[in-house]
C-alpha cells in the first residue's frame, strides 16, 4: 500500500492543465473511495427466510447463516434490504405455484434435482441501499437508496440482502420511508405491464377514458386507481364494503360494493367502458367483458392468466397447449364482438419505477399500507396475505 501511495502521489495526472499542482490529498481520497466500492462485503452470512420443500407458508424456516448472494453480472447490484412486502404471489409460490416454468427460467430443468432448486427465498419487491455494484453500473453508487422488484425466477427479498439487475431497480422516492416504499414496486410493475404495455394507456391518452377496476381495494387495485386518476381517467371501482371508504379516498369516480350491490345490475346502468382491468380472474365466469365498448378498441386486460396453474396441473407442454387454446378462444370471441381480450404478465421495469418515483414525490401516488410486520414475523405476514381481501399492502420491516 505504501508503494502504491508513493506512485500515486508522483503520478503526472496530479498536475493540472494550467501547470498548477492539484491537491494530492484530494486525489488520494478519490482513489480510496473508488477502491472501497470494489472491496468485497465484509459479512459472508445473513438472515433469510427460506423454503426447503413446497409446503405452504408453514414450511418457511429462518436461517441466520444463509450466504450473502454474490454479484455475477456487471449490470447487477447487491442491495441491503431495509423493507420488503408480501404479495399473494409469494404465498402461492410457497405451495409450488408455477414451479415448472420458473425452474426452466432458473436453468434447473431436471424434475428430480430438488437439491438444485432449494432453498428458495421468496419476496418480489423491496426498498434498500446499494451495498455493492457491478463494474458496468454507472448511474448508481454504493449507499444509494433504491427500490425495485425481482423476477419470479430469482432469489427474493425476504432476506437481509438480494441481488438485482439494473432493469429491476430505480432510485427510491425521496419522500418515502423504506417501509412505505417497499409497498409499491410489485403492484406498480404489474399494473404498468397491464395498463401501459398491454392496455396501451399513458399520460397522454387516458384523459376522459372510462376504466373499470376489479379488486379495487387490494394492493394492485389501489395503485391502479391512483395511476389512472393522475392521468385523467374516469375510474369505476369494484370492492367489498370495508374497502369502499379507502377507494373513495383514492378518488375513484364510482364505487360498486359487491357485498351489498349486484355489480352486473349496477354496471348495466352505466356507460360502457374503454378498458376493464381484472387482477382477479373474474372473467372466467363472464363477469364484465360485456360492458366494454363494441368496435371502439375496448380492451379487457387480465393479469390472472391460467398459464402457470395449467402447467402445474397438466405438465409443461400439455398445460401450455391448453392455455394457448383457451386464450385463442377468448381472443376470437372478443374479435367477433369488436373487443380485445388481452393477458398481461408481471415484468420488472426499472424505467417505469423511475417514472413512478417522480409521481410519488409529486404527490400523485401514495403508498397504501395496511399492516407492517417485523422480520421475525414473516410467517404471520404470509398468513395474513393468504387470507386475501387485503386493503392495501402488507410490509416486512427487515432492518430496524
């Protein structure tokens, strides 16, 4: 180190262009800072909630000696998790939901190679601080506060550290705590995929459009209402009695209480819709697609695709074929009536999260957190989310 310091202090770059000598101390500090970013993390183990076999939330176990994940790509960052949320998809995944397709995405395709598949860590969204970064990461530095959402095939955020790709993160909203921030990324990325990428709505074309939102008081619904209202949409929301006040507070234009009202009767009295957003899979029973505008580009968008359940039940190829056939029938039916039936899938989207972070800081979108659990209470958080009918999000405080 002494030799390296001597060489640095005598380096010709220490001469300024004007011929003056720059501060050698300042130069050394910049060099040392750059070196520190490349140093390995001091700790090798972490706390993590893991699953060693599918068995539902009761099969979750805590390990205090799990290995801290390593960066393998120059575009990755290691994030120290401060808070994460629990989503219904996490509860389903503890029961093996989507395991065949997800194992292909993980590169673990052998049906008998359980050792390669486990242990699994669940949790999709998070808020935290960058602890390490890959060589190609330019727009973030160690210590930056970020939020993000991880792909379903990756080890998750219900741990003290997680590795994320650049397309999975953005800077955290400055106005939010980590706990509040962790409630947004998964529902934001899911809704962005449904409404923007598939539904073709955006800040420029949503003004005055009529949108029906199912499951309006849940995590996805509460975010969708806020996004659509910030873009000038007219939102009709369907929820249960205990969610009506919340949905009104989020500025929904009309609210249907499915527990005390008949939604179909109420919808028959309304103008038809330009888009229907269904996070719950209601359309399996023909629930609302008839209330779309005919021959005017009306779109029914669902994120409750049966692809994963079909492949779980029937095997990878037969399940995919069955799903494709059912999807084709729904699309053809929509074409005959001048409507578009579309399926959206959750996709990490760091660019969208950056846009949403700005909207949060501008008070256009706010977090809707129903309950916060400690890191030691993760199984209780899963139990609560598994009961469904949440009013907003359930969050885990990982670092206190």
